[in-house]
C-alpha cells in the first residue's frame, strides 16, 4: 500500500523520491517529515527553514539544500 508523504499538500503528486524521513524545520523549529520532493517545496516556501537529511541516506540534506538554492536562482 502506498503511504502518502506527511508534508504533501492535498493536490500534490505522489512522491517519487522514496522514504519520508527527511526533516524540515522552520524558523520557529516547527518540524515536518517528508520525502525529498516535498521538503524541497517547503524550503522554497519558507526561506528561513532548514533541513535535516535522512539518517539512511548520507548527504541527502546537502542535496536538498543545493536543489533549493538552484530553484531559487532559476525563478
């Protein structure tokens, strides 16, 4: 059975990047777990947010931050 990403919005497409164990933290340290795609969307929406990568995927936090930086420059 497909498990929906906890940080996905109602109209978001299903996840394409596997596990939902990346952590997004906003400026007030409120957090949400999710997949890489949805954590990236949260980082773009909340520019003062930060990400904690998956413990099962070393380097995932840096990969997500780089993708967010690239997406911001291409806006």
